C-alpha cells in the first residue's frame, strides 16, 4: 500500500487507541497528526479504510509479519470485512517494498522477507547502518 507522497507501508505498525472526541477535537487531532505531511489528508469512506487496513494486515501476515500489539482489540471499530471490497495491490512492482522506520529492527525485517520471498523477491530502503 502507498500513502500520499508515495511512501509504502508494511502492515499495521502501530495503533491509536479508540477515544471518544467531539468534532472540534477530532479536527484538531487530524491537523496535528497530518502536519508532518506536505499534502492534506484525503477523505475516504469507512469501507475504503477498512479495506486498506484489513488488506494490509492480511498482506503482511502472508509475508510473516503480525500487526501491532493491540490491533485485535481495535480492529472491531472498523467493522467486519464484508468480503466484496475491491482488491488493492500492495507492494511495489509486484513485490513487497519495505521502508525502514526509526524504531524498526531492519535486519530482522529483511531476514523475514528473505525467508518468505527469497533474496530477490522484495524491495527495501533502509537508513545507513541499519543492516
């Protein structure tokens, strides 16, 4: 999956606990959350969000990765997968694409991808010194 700006994701790396907020608080949260991005967020329907999240989890699991701790507790807030959502192509050019984050164990993730995809079966970008 790719987010605005072209940065790919690897499954569900983190969760935000559900919280009841008023409309003004939600808008303030969204502005703060997306302040690091060059473009404003795109509006999508809940069905699209559910398809993206559940699809990312299934794709990552097929590669040997589990979603973030607590995902099972928060997933019901998205609602169940209906089974007739449109297909989404994850990865890049037909292969998984890993972009390391600041708190990732890049060696462990690359080893997992090598086991599940073979040494040339994925793309990756890591910071200098992470491997």
